[in-house]
C-alpha cells in the first residue's frame, strides 16, 4: 500500500468516526501536510482518490469537503462474531475490563507489585527530591540524568558492551524508547520486520506510524527463524526490525550468542536497523545474564532499548535507548513527543541504584519468579486438558498456552471474565489475528488458594471450550 493510500484510509476512518461530518470542510492540503508529515503531493493524491471514490467533493477556490451523502459509505455492515478483532480494540477491552480488584489478573502486563521494593524506592525518591534545585528541570532534559546514564553504562560494560553515558538517552519507559527508536529508523509507508508472534506494543507502533509489518517466523522451541528473515530481507525493502533476542514476549525464547551475531551480521549486510527490545533483560533464569545482540554491533545499527518497569517499578516509567552516534537524533525525536522523563523519578532511581541493593533485589526477584513459574506449570498440567501445550521459558513472567484446533480464545476470554478471571487472548500478539488457539498467562502471582482455584476453573473452561468446539457450538461455559 502506497503512502497516499495509507493516508486516504486514515481519512476514511476519521470520517467514519464523524471527526469530519457530511458537508464539513477538511484541512487544506498544506495544513494536512504540516500536521501529518506527509508531502503535499501525497496529501493531494489521497484527497483526489477520496474524491473519485465519493468520500470528498472539491469546490473551486474553497478546498475539499466531506460529501453530503457520506452516510451510505460509512455504514458498516454487521460483522460475524468470528471476524478478527482489531488489536487496539481488543487491547483496550482487555485493559478496561480487568481493572477491578476482585478479578484474578492473569492477563496483567506487569509482575505482581508485591515483588518490588516499594518502600525503598519511595525513600530514594523522597531523598532525591529534597536535593533538587531550581535548575533541575533544565539540567535533566534529554539525554537525561548523567548519574543514571553512567550507572546504566556501567552495567552494560560488565557484560562486554562498551558504551558510555553519552550513548544513552533516558526515556519515559521502555515503550517510549522503542517508539522513538522505530520512528527514527523509518518513514510512513516503510516495511518493518517483527516476529510472527510478538509484543502488541510493536504492532500498535507500526499501525500508529503508518508502517507495514512483515512477519518473521518464530516459535517457542525454535526461536526466530533466521532463514525466513533472510528471505524476507531479499523480498521486501525492509528498513527496520523490532525484535526481542532475550526472553522474547510472549513466547519466552532467548537466542544463542551465535544466532544473535548472525542476526546482526545479516542486518548489517542489508543496512537495516534493529530496534532491540530488551526490557526483560534482568529477568533471566540462567546462571549467566544473556548478552544483547547489540554486543555484536559495530556500526550503531542496533538501537538497544531497556527499562526498569519490569524489574523494579512499573509506575516509575523510566527506560532508555543505547543509541550511540544516533543519540542526538533520538533526543530530537523525544523533544517532539514527551520532551523528557520525570526528573524526580530519574533522581530517585539513580539514588536507589547507588544505595538500595538493586542486585540483591534482582536475585530474589528471579528466584521467586522461577518458583512461581514452576507452580503455575504444575497446576496447568494438573487441571487443563492433556492436549494443552505450555511453554517453559528461561525468564520473564509469562506462559504461552496453545490448545488444539478448533479453539476460540475470544470466547474463552469472555467466559473467563464471567468467572472474574482475566487472561490475554493470543490474537493480541499477532498482526493477522487469525489463530485463536493461544492465550497468555502471567505467572508472577503467588499460587495461593484463590489463584489455584482460578486455574482449576480455567482448566474446566478450556475442557468445555474444546468439547463445545468439537460439537460446533460457541459456548465455552463451565457446566
């Protein structure tokens, strides 16, 4: 799809949502170009296309207006209940409907908050805030607090990745780091490679930036298929890849060092950026911390993104990009969006890293998560259908469950909510949304009586769902 076609589809959606109503004048070609970043020629082509399709009418010396009879074009026919659900719609629904405190939060994107050193962080934040001066808001603008960047650099150097504080840009969380990196590496209409099962944030960013996803085969047992990536790089004009090489979410695999090096070498040959999502880097269960693919990067083609949200505090929203020679460009992108991350939080986390026993916390966190993973896998094997496949990841806090076809994870999700249990449907993690056999579960919560009963209920529900599917029924309810 060309750039002007992408923009025309966006305008159609705005008209469907009645942002622009019948008879109203839409922004001029020049104004739309300035607002969206598209060239004036692209905007004009989009307007002319919509005019030919009956969405717009052109009035000499006045501009373009929404057609008076637009209702006929914007009427959406009823959809089958089996139609794919758009990622943003489903994601919003999952988050909105699982806020209640009485719902078992197996769908949560964050670890159990009781695992974090909340009191120590509050003390560090309070101590750092008292030392702030009137110029702190200016001195901690991008690239961010120097001490925090220096500590992050120290931790990378210990892994063999030689970066300095000036190579690092502090961001408002890991997702902000990833979005800024992808926006730097691409233009609207570019092709971006992602795993076939990937973090929904990547799919959201691709949609928002008007990019075109190219799926690369990936599986929990085989990891990223480098042969498929090589084929896609030769077939499509891919400009960037958004990939996770350590503790991939949601499949859980970690690539070997040899495969990481092969990945970087392949992308270097094709002059393709790698946006490396490494936000689960500290949540590994192996004896040694796995290195990022960035270690093998000699030309700053890997933008390494990290975060404290998964291992220290989700609410503090501090992430970073190791951008090297592209640091200034990332900072400019940041000025156009979030400007900078919270100054008090930067100071508070820096204080905690220096004085709060961060590595001791991480050791306890990893040990607890590993125990809770084993407990949930044991419960799944006890209560769920024998045909259920469950991953055994070497890090993180998610399990990926696969059921035999036919299985409807959307119906399962709805029925689980009726039992006050939240799960994440697998279609959140796939741009095609045509495989309904998967769900994701968060195993970071203690396997107490309530959660054990919830897993037992989910197991009964899964059995009912498979039984009803085999009878060509749509109800997965537990009798």
